C-alpha cells in the first residue's frame, strides 16, 4: 500500500479548497486535481482497498466527500458533481489549513447526521486522531478489509498447524483435493491419484487433466513443520518429472522454499514448475473452501442511483 496516498481526512481541506471557485466539479475533476497535487503515479492509483473492489484513492476521496457533504460544507447539485456551500466558504475564510472529523463535529449538519444514524457510525479508526497529519484514518471499507484479512491470517495459521500434525499421506490427499477444487482436471469428481510411498520416484500424486488420463500433472507434497525446501529437492523433483516424460509439476509444502530453491525452479524455462509455500497453500484452501467452511457472511450495500433516476 502506497504511503503517498493520503488518508481520507487529509483530503477534506484540499477538496473544499478546490471547490472554492463556487463552480460544480465532477468526481473525475476532483480526483484528477488531487492526484496531481499529491503527485500520485499510475501505480499508486491502481492500488485497491483490501477487498479489491475499489481503488484505494477513489475510496478515500469518496469518503472525504461524504463527510464534507453530510457536514454541510459541500453539496451535490447532481449525481457525481460537487460544489461548495456558504458554510464551506466561511470555513475557508477562517484561514485554516486542515479539516478533519474533529473539526467537523462543530457543524449542525454533522451532528444531525450522527444523531440520525447513531454515534457508532463513527468508526474507531477515525476516533484515533484529532489531526489528520499525525495518524492515518482508514475508511470503513479499509477497516472491514483489514479485519477480514486478519481473520483469514489467523484461520490460515490454524489450518497449517492442523496439516502439519497429520501424517504425510493425509497431507498428500489434502493437496490433491485442493488442486482439484481449484480447477485442475475437472473431468470427474475424483480425477486424481495418490501415489504416496509406492516407489513413486519423488511423485506423491497425479492429477488427470482429461478423461483418458493422457494429460497429467505430477505433484510433490512436503508436510514439513520447519525445514525449508532446498534446491536439491527441486532438482530431484525435476528429475522425477523427466522420468515421467513431462515438464509440468506442482511442488507444495507447509513450510517454505529457500531462495536457491526458487531460483532452481526458474532456471530452466522449459520446465513449468509451480511452487506453493505454506502461506499460499492456506490462502488457496480458504479461497476454495477446502478444509474450511463458511461461518457467517455480511453483504455490503450501496445506494442504487439508477433506481431513483427519473424517466
């Protein structure tokens, strides 16, 4: 996440200052002006909120606009257009150089807004700072996204600990179930085979990509608690693939790969070796509901402006 993108409270004063000309400005104008003011690059503007549903910069601008509008400093003459109010003009006459939530609390519009929907609407992150320059205040989407990520990190850690406690054959089957769930194969419900310890030459499982089993992906699964996968392990796996007459394989571990192991996997472009460490393994399992189940879901809603458009 780029440190160059200001928090939404820091954007409040520049927005009101931009609207000082008393002219209506579109969202594109506001964002373009602010992006230039903060010298944000294209890469900065591509950064998403934790949920990935919206650009981080756009999300913060939208929340700054919402607070300013509900506090009475700006208004929306029409959808997607913003203009300063008389109250907003008076604020600029005060010769201040910042606006934040603490400052907005003096306005009746803000008080009415909070009283209507309850003081809990003001999230904890915005209560942490009286000056936007000292602490970043996150938008509700960012807070929800961060919370969701923290929950998944905890879940992922617990999942890996369980897998590390199981015997290797159980882990091998789990890995193949996961890869099938992701979409490898897809012809039959059980389109994989656990090879395990039966003279497999370093191959733990096979995924069949077609009904006749002509196209195959070979899998190596290491259920290790602490030891990292070394370069030698990758070379041995590549050798096993060569004996099978293929160059496609997936190497999965509950631990991690050394830098040399990562380099070895990339050394020969003709070999298509996918490496999945413990963290990525847990992420994929959670994404595809392998070994986890949905506990509770929340639906985030927004106004359907098209519904209120007049014919």
